[in-house]
C-alpha cells in the first residue's frame, strides 16, 4: 500500500489531515488495493501513511460510519467483506433511488444535456474498444451522474456514494463476461431519454443497473435468488436482465 503515501513536487510527503487519510484509505478499499476482509493494524497503517494516530482514528470512524470497515479487537480494523447479502441490499437501494432520480431528471433535460450524454457514450465506446477499463470508468461515471443530476443535490450526493460502493462489485464483474463492457444498455437508455418517456427510461436504467448484481450474485452464491432486488425491479417497471452472451 505504499502508493497511499502522497508526495509533493519535490518528492516530500505532503501534510496529512483526517479528511485526506479518509479519502486515501477509502480509495484503496474501493479500488481493491485493500482487499475485502483484509485486517489492518492501525499502528502499521499510520506509519505507512506517515500520519499520527489522531487523524487516522477520525478517518477510520468516518469509514466505519460509511460501512467500509469494521472495528476489531486490539486496535485493528477489517475491510468490510463482499457478500451476496450486501450486494443485494446495495443494488436494491441504488436501483430504487437512481430510477426515481431518472424520472425527475428526464423532463428537465435540454439539448445540451443530451449532447453531453452522447459525448460520454462516445468516450466509453472508444475505451471499451481498447479494453482500457481504468479510462472507461471516467466517462461511465459521468454518464450515470448526468442521467440523474437534474433531480437535485441530495440525490447526487447519495447516488455518488452508492456508485462508489458498487465499484467493489464491478471489479469482481470485470473479466467475468462481456456485459462488463456492454454498450447496448447505455445507448438504449439515452435513446429512450430522447423520447421524453421518463418511466420507460427509468425501467431501462433499473434493468441495466441490476445486470451486474445478478451476475456477481451468481458468482458469490450460486443459485441465490435476489428476491428483494427482483421486487425493486418490478416496482420500477422492469424485469431481471437477460445475461449478455
């Protein structure tokens, strides 16, 4: 985890704060640098980051409140594991909230919003062709944010956190099948947005978001019926997606 130690332009470690430590450890958890279930010593982590225990403890409290770490005995912390239960709950909440935000956003979209969404899809297609996932993720995040940002700031903040947490499961999905790179869903959603049908757009978005959940759920716990997520999809007017061959 040596990359967690920041450096300024002269190669000297930058000054730390609780907010900085929180962001760096959070990033390491979400991108898989700190693996699900990994146990860490607070002392070793503080030494590696080059910070005192005070900002580290505050950062760890923030991460625990977000559900990304668990407190352990003897001043150790554990990265929250991934599980079919967590996967289903996470995606059920995200699908319900993001679909509703979509319904609110579509009637407010103008030509400039559509143009930005087209640009994000073009970038995704470019990086998908190159199979460059790290660069693909940037326009992909922009695309989803643009679909719902007109719903309001509180929706944006909550959906941003849900998106980040889902990234831990997306990384399990990468390489598991072609749907990790599939572009058809994104194009279909935008085409429906252009018609102004917010309910149909929300249904397509809900189906798209759930694709990873069903495929990763099968990886984590084969045969598991994600009944809660199925109920949320039904409420959104969608059906479970058909796996991409």
